[in-house]
C-alpha cells in the first residue's frame, strides 16, 4: 500500500483536463504499454505569444502517473512555453505534496511529455531522439543520456534512486554497474560546477556590497527590531565584517548577543553573502 | 464503509470459533507444554489434539505434523532438509511460478551454494509440460518442489503424478500447499508426497503459525535447531495459541468442506461470468478448470492494476493486482510473465479471491462497481481507443 498525499488522491480521483484536444498544436507522447505507464499530452499554444492556452492528457498508468499528468496540465496552463520548460519533475512532485520515492518516475514522465510536446510545437526532433545516447537499461529502454539528465536535475546519488526516477535498473539488474559509472560522472560534473558559481558570486564590488547590506538592514531588519522598541545602525563594513550599533531596547536587552547573530547575521548571510559576519560596536 | 473482502489468497479472517479456542491460552492456561507440572503438562494435551485435528484434515497421522511459524518456514525446512539429507545430489527441480518463499530460496541456493535449479516453465494457461517435468527430474535431483496450487491464478498442478516421477529417481517430493489446503480435497495417506507446507492464516486461522507434513520414514534434518520440541524436528517453545488455532481452523475447514467449496465455486463463477459479460477486453489468467474454486485472476487490457485497486478501495472492495506498480518492484508479476500473458493485460491484472464467508450480495456489489471503474480508466487511457470505443458503444 502506497502512502499517497491527499493531493495525489484528489488528482487521481478527480483528474483535471482529461482527454484529447482537437485543436492542439503540440502533442507529446512518452512511455509504452510494455513499461506499464504512458502519457499523451496535448497543448494548445498561442503562436503569437507562446502562451499555453489549454492542456489535456491521456494516461495509462497507476495512481501517481494519473495524478502527475493532471498536475502537469494545471501547472503549464497560462504559462509561456519558456516558463513552463523550467518546471522540473521535482516541481510536479511538490505540487502534489510529494510522491513516494519509488514513484518519482511518474513525475519524470510528466516532465518528459511536456518537453516532447514543446519539441513537436517547435518542429524540433523529439527529446528522446536528441538524447539518443547509448542504451543502458534494456528492460525499460533507458539510455545513458536520459539517466544523466534526470540524475543531474534531481541530484541523484544511488542506483536505487535512478531506478525510482527513470525505471532504469529495475528489471534484470545487469546495468547496475553502468548506472553507477554514470552517477559518478554526473556527481563529478556537479561538484566542479558548484565551485564555479561561488567564485562568480564574489566579484561584488565593495560599494555594491555596502549598498546591499544597507538595503537589507533598512527593509528587513530594522522593521523587525522596531517592533520590540529597538533599532540598529550600520556603522561600517570592513571586508566581510559588518559593524553595527544597537539602539533603544536592544542595548539593555539581555539577549542582545542572540538578537545580533540570529536576526541581523542570519538575514545578511541569507540575502547578501554567506561569508558575512556581524560585530557589535558602541556607536 | 463496509469492506468487501475478496483478497483471501493474501490472508483470511480468523473464524470467531478459532479465536474462542485460542483465547484461554494467553492469560489463563499459559503454561509451557514441556513443563513437568500439570499446569503446563495439560496444555500439551491441547497441542496434541490440535495436531490430531490438523492431521485428520489432511488424511495424515499426527506424528507426521511439524508445527512451524508459517508457510515460509515450512518451505525452507522442507527444501533445506532434502538437501542436507542427500548431499550428493546437486539439483533442485521447481517451477517458475512458485511463491517467493520457494523461488527466492532456490535462487539463493544456486547463488551461494552452487546448486543447479531446473526451472519448469508453464504454458499460457499456467500449466506444466509433463514431458519437461519428466526430462528435468534425474538421479541427481535432491528435491522436486512444485506448489499444489498457485496463489496468483489458482492453477492446480498434478502433484501426485509428479511425486511418482520424483520417486522413480529417488528424489524427495515437496509441495507448497499453502493455497490448496481447505480448498482441495486431500488424503496424504494415499499419496506419495513427502513434504507438504501449509499456513494457518490462509484457512481462517491465525497468522504466524503453519505446519510441515513430513511423511513417515522420510529423511529429515531440522531447520530451526534448539530444544526437543516437535520430536526434535523444530526447536523453540511451541506457539500454543497458534497451534490450537490452526488445529481448530483445520477442523472447521474439513467439517464444512463440501459446502464451502460449492459456495466459493458458485460465487466465483458468477463473478467471472458477470465481469466477462460486462467488461470488454477482459481475459482469464490461468486454466479455467484446473483451478482453485475461490480464485479469479482477470487481465483488463489498457488499464493499470494499481489504478483499479485504488478506485475499488474507495468502494471498500479489496483485491490484489499483478501489476508492477503495486509490487514495489518495477516488474509485473513473475507468474503472469512466466505464463506469457501479454503486456497489455498483465499490467491490468486483478486477482479476486473468495472465502467461505463471501456472499451473493458482495458479488452483486462488485459486479455493479467494477465495470464502471474499468470503463472510466480506459476513457483516460491513450491506448486502443478506436477499438475500445467500437466495443464500448455496444453496452
Ligand atoms: C503459495 C504460498 N506459499 C507460501 C506462503 C507464505 O506463507 P506464510 O505467510 O505463512 O509464511 C504463501 C502466502 O503468502 C503462499 O501463498
């Protein structure tokens, strides 16, 4: 017995947008009878604005496959194609309040069907042809490129997860070694990329940094402290040291140290830069 | 909501009379049957009576019954005993459609201990090819393990005939009769079967109790090693309430045997005919005749089993599916695949299994509720629509 959320049940028992769309100008199909689930997605897209006017689906599959399809149609309607392309399989699962991990492949199917439909609309080859790659899982017909794409997008770390998300490896199990290799490659790539954007975030000029800190203090922190009769002033910024002076109720407040690190420090780290730290000075 | 329980091959309701028989053995007569005092010692008499009742229902003698923790332990005991007592024989003959209790043990024996497993195939109706059976059993066979009746389809195997072949080669014959006991007449005295496994919770007894029948004179090596219980054949203080419950459940099964079987068969046939008549593209899985009287496995094309079960569940109808999505693995039922059931009906296979408690009204209710569920899901499906709509308009 699967533990489905109320939202999954609701979309399974009363699915939205079921059926064909006569005047669809984009159709995407994924899955097969043999695999046990399949989704055919119909979209009507305004060619002028690229906005998705209507979406319908036909699904053969289990409860979460039908719920994911229903959720997908609700999520893409009203969005432009580019906006909707940003929807990840995790977004579909989140929309449904989560899916059992073994059922994540249902959300991936939703994402894939949408990409296939967009390819059809744009006159591009179907994504699975673009991602042709090398067949890894013969039982479920999954290629290395498909595994790579899903593993990357969902930050997958184990064969079991890859099976849950793509079905690859869920049959005879002969491809498990190959899947492990792909995971290792993807993890390596992700690690490298992670280092890069952190470096990219640094080249904020000092002026920009101070302006940003000032803004966050004005808009986020002062209103919060003022509610309790306190206040804060920015005195100086020295590299990553942010020097502030507390005023009013904050000065005599026994938990002043906590207030500082909790409220001011956390907000600045979150909204400006993770390396900042706050020090109190008497000003 | 009332529950319409048609999943009796998974487990059954405990008969209230069974519960009554068990009740004194928890708080009042909790003594250990091996004790020297009469408080415990008298309990041994109840265990003996239960053993007698179970033996009688099988046409066996009490000495031939070894109580176990269930069907799975009985299966392990039988197979491992046969291997231990015939160390020179290196092959196991079994079928591709066994319950995991046998299937996974055999796979493990092949992997870890180098046994050669001869997997017998089945045809489209789930039946064995007797020529293949004959060719697979050799003088190197330690044990032939063939289930009496299959839990998913109810298909019955000719275990007596296979026993003869096994014995011609000096091999031990085991049958997993967990699904057959209480539904198929048995007289083990007149049979050649050496080991037979059964389980309490499939015959309106409690869970966690079962038994292995060990034919008198059969070489035996215990699986659970410990004290002298069960005549040194299974260590561990007896599960007294369970044993008493199983004895009573077996007695009640044989007491009303003919009536129970007739009722189950009549209602099962009504369900089968009703569904076949109202739902297009539905196929029976398994042989129509050589089958348990309570089991009906149907493949509904172009729908997926879990979706069917979920929609039946909100109507209070309990059944099982052979679909991949219900199993937690991604592969659909190994039984239906071994039979070569096509994919378009394997994923939509539903097993209904009745009991002696099933009523006419329950069958009527299922016949009312299930066809619209299948129709509704098919209307959502992208497959076979042209054909389906052609068929559906007739209704
Ligand atoms: C054919 C068969 N063998 C063995 C078993 C296992 O029995 P138990 O649950 O008592 O271990 C079952 C039931 O699940 C069964 O159907």
